[in-house]
C-alpha cells in the first residue's frame, strides 16, 4: 500500500513531468531570425525593379476573380509577378490570428529584428516591398484581400511601432496567385510574408543652394536743371 506522503510526491512528479512536456513544445513558440541574416539576404541590390505597386494590386485582384472553365489549378498557375522572384528577398514566418490581419504577439520579436535590419547603415539607402501570400484554401478573391490586409499590417507595425521611415516601405498582397511552394498549394509555407529590396533612394545633391540674387535697384531719374 502506498504511503500518503509517497503518493503525494508521486502526484507532484506527474504534474511536473506534464509541465515539462507542455513547455518543451509550445504551439506558439517562434524563434526570431538574426538581424545579420536578414541583412545578408536583402543587401544584394544590383538593379532597381520597375514595379507599379497600385497596378500590381489591381492585376492580382482581377485575376483572382477569374471564373474561366479552363482556369488551371493553383499548382499550375503562372506567377503573376515573376519579376519579384529576381529581387533580394527575406521570407518571414509571421503568425496571424485566424482569417484576420492581426499579428500575434509571438511574431513581434521577428518584426523587431526586421526593423533593426532595415534601419542598419548597409540597408538605409534602399526601399522595400512587403509582399503577403496566402495558401490555396477558400475563395481566391478573399485570399487576395486578406493577404493585402496582412501586408499592410506588417508595414504599419514596422512604421508605427518600430519607426521605419514610411517612404521606404510599400506593400502588396498576392493571395494565392504566386505560391511560394506551388507543388503544395495548401502548405503553411505559402502563408509567409516576404520583404524585398526594390530600389535605391536617389542621393540628394550635396552642393549648397545658391542664394537668390536680388534685383538691381531701379535708377532714379536725373533731375532737370
């Protein structure tokens, strides 16, 4: 027969073991990327990308509304913006609340590291594009709208919370129109957010502005003798 004291310790041991197991595999745990790794990915700028972001947004939305019978399945659709695949890119696992653009607290450290990278001296001369994606589930049109709202949310957090200059960031949501893993349309990797180096900020002229020249005073008419 088990003594009361031993039984109590046994129960405590079971409780401690359960806590260790649950703490060892938390569902919401997220390892933030290193700032230098982000910089290494984005600091590879060669030529500027001529991207009309508002036009791209409209193009993505229009394609997502396609109801053609000959429409290919997600894994066979051509990328809607293939030029983006040539840009220096960092892929981030950002956790959102289900079907919303609300970023979960577990991802704020990752966003802080991204902001640290974007404000580092080596990346200060550049502008960036925040690109949202969604896995191929549900309505395509809704996925585009949600991915745009999530990309906007990331940009707003980087600007308002982490003080990245707003003129250096644009955002676009591609929905499921440019899957990150086309072979697995429903895979979670297709929910990643991408940060892309787009262009270099034009350097301001260091020549001092010339002072405005004052007009010569008008000559007084000579007095008649």
